[in-house]
């Protein structure tokens, strides 16, 4: 009887260990699975991470799309980060230039990286950035400020039911993670 109980206990321990290994593996696979699922369902608000090439098209003056801009910083990041304008009306196919303002309020150099997102997620595939500060890391010296350019267009193939796109940036402090990009810096204010 004890042999049967010992065998049952070993079997249970083996199943529990197998379950733990399976959960650990699933945790690693969850992020790529989520990305694939969102992409297939069209619910991912990610925009491209490299410059889009503008293909000359006829501007669709019969439609107007509202593009809203939002900006926020990571908690405890001592930067002021805001769009030049909160909202703009554009025609699909029209190239638009705007900018965001960033100011480092700290007494030390900080490197930031902006991560964009477009809402609704179905509209992300139709929002094309030809130039964006989000393509590079941004370094600002202590108390320095910078104008961060954004040039974009909304694809003429944007579905009719989408009349507003919201472009949101979250700026993260990546000072300790390495530095690659740069921005032109204005005078400290």
C-alpha cells in the first residue's frame, strides 16, 4: 500500500513540476502570441517604427479626418513633453508637419524614447509617419529644450467609418539603457 502511495506522490510531483514548467514557458510565449493575435484581429495600435515613404497620391479633399495628439511621460521623468497643437483637421493623402516640445527640467542629461500608439487600432495601418522623433532616442542636456518634428499623412484608403485618429506618445527615460540618437537643442529657458 505504501508503494502505491509513494508512486502516486511521485506522479503528482511530476505533474506539478510539468505544470510549473508549462506555465513558465507560456509566460515567455505570451507577448509574441499577443502581438500576433492583435495584428490578425486588427486591434493593435502600433505604428511603424521606421519612416514611411510617401507615395504621391491625389489628396482626397472630399473627406476630413481629425488627428488628435496626446503626450505623456513615464512616471518620475522630469521632462515637460507636449504637442504643439492638440488637434488638426487633415485630408487623406495630405502631408502634414507639426512638432512636439520637450524640456528637461532636471540638472542632468537625460535620454528619452517616445513610443507611439494610434487609436482606434484599425486606423494605425493608415497613419504613416515620414519623419518622427520617435524613430530615434532623444538626448537633452540639463535644463535644455527641443522641438521634436513629426511629418505624417493619413492614407486615402482609411475606412470611411474612421473620422478621428488619436496619436499618443509616451516618453520613457532610457538614460541607463544606452544612447543612440540626438536632437537639436534650443537654449535653456
